[in-house]
């Protein structure tokens, strides 16, 4: 009887261990989030990408951008096309953003929720920093082949108050991110797709798509063509340098 009771006890404990989800106490959400950042981009780099806004009727507007980033809080994006946008550039320093338009004068302050290109992507999406810089990991659970991270913005200046991020367990990159306002309203969903080898050990999704219940029928797509490590001087990330970003190419 004692042996049978012991067997049943072991069986029940094993069943509980197998079926109980793994919560934040067992997984380090902050460490996973930092690994996601490392796998998505180097600390200092240059990048070429195409941004496509798709209207409900299927019509499209395309932009090509050259971008550079350094450290955790400095990023610049330069418009290469269309001709109407060529030479415009945007700068992000932490939570502060500016738009430079040739022949207009001094750079204009812009906000994270505005969009210099229209469509579903906002300025925060286009000038995105590392996720671990902007968000704290409140919780993480396992869902099949993914980790689900629940993230909270560190300040009120960040575009989205909370994120739900599904991360591929094997390669530690996002697959889907739901972006929420402080009210709990879903603002948009981001979809990372088409993993590509960019060289120098960087293997990550090459396509980022987004849609929003606030813009029914609209979709925006970001296609990453090239991401390369590049050392950059601090002066590149200043208001005075915005007119000279083309010199970096």
C-alpha cells in the first residue's frame, strides 16, 4: 500500500509540473526582452528600409529611408524618396523628436504619436529605440513555442502604455506585438515576418507589418533591406547635423 501511495504521489506531482504554466517567477522577462533587442539590431548601425502605406482601395505610397542609430537613445532617419520628401530628416534623442525640412529653417518639434509619413506607423515606430529602454517587463508566461511578455511603458512620453509581445523561444525575436493605450484600448498590432540573414551574425525578421482598429482597411509595411554595424560620432545626432545626414552614406 505504501509503495502504491508513493507512486500515485509521484504521478500527481509530475502531472502538475507538466501542466502548470511557467510564470514570471520562473522566467526572467527583462533578460528575454534585452535578448530581443540584441537580436533585432546592433548597438550602432546604419540601415536602409522601405515603408509602404496601403489604402483600403489598394493604392500605395512608398518611402525609402536611410537611418543611423547609436546607443540606446539616438536615432536619425533621412528620406531618400519620393522626390517630394527627399532631403527631409528626423532626429530622436530619448523622448524628444524633430523634423528637418530643407529650406524651411530650424527643425520642427514632433511627437511620438504623430506620423511624418501618414499611414499606420507613427514617429515612434519609425524612430524606434530598444524595447528594454522604453518598457519594463511585468510578466512572462510560456505559450507553446512562444514567450508572452507583458510590458509597461517606463514614462508617459512613450507612444504605447502597454505591450503584449509574443517572442519566438528558439530565436528570441518578436512575432506579434499588440500595442495598448493607458485606457486598455488596442491601438495597433505589429507583425514581424520573413527572417533574413543580414550578415555579421544578425538574423532577424526583414518585414514589419501593422494594422489598427482605428484605421480600418489601412495597412503599413516596413521592409528592411540592409542593416550594418557602423561607428558614428555623437555630433551626427544633433540638430545642426540634420542637413548633412546624406554625407554619411
